[in-house]
C-alpha cells in the first residue's frame, strides 16, 4: 500500500480524542465504545485499497479482502475464532490483516493482547439501562 486515507486517520483520531473526553466525564462505557470505533477505523486505514477514482479527490476505498481472509484463516488455525467468515469489525482480525511490517514499525505487536481483549467491544457493547 502506497498511502493511507488521511480522512480515516483523522476520523480515528477524533474518536480516540472523544473517548478521552468521555472518560474524563466519568462515562467509561461510552468512552470505551468510542475508543474501539477509533481503533477499528485506524486498523482499517492500513488495509484499505483504492476502489474507485484512484488519485482523485473522489477516490474511494474498500478493505483488502485477501488480507482479511488470510487473517481470518490464521485466527482459525490458532483457535482464536469460530466464525465461518471474517468479521470486518473484529479488532483482532483487523490487526492480523495489517501487513506485519507496518505492525512492527508501529510497535503494535506488543498490543496484540489488548486487541484480543477488546476485539468486539464496538459490536457487542450492551446499551446502558435507562
């Protein structure tokens, strides 16, 4: 991948900053969901490939389906998923879909346990009782 979608990086940054503000306001569950959304967007930015109108301001992206499939197969082989297909919101799948060189250069390998622990916070967080 030659470049990263800057709008995705900005969006991820905004969600992560919002999670800090929410946590400071004693809203830890909402902060955790925002942090998970931010991490999902960030991880997806590393496995997104130009889809339509490459090189223009209207450039769009799609996820690298081969990278997702390979990550899913890896997780199945080590017993860390029972899903039949790759979950595009699973932080651990997205983490493993990233090129190893990028994970290593960003020192993310040491955070694999965190991605596994919080892998489905965004999709499985229960709404608070009203």
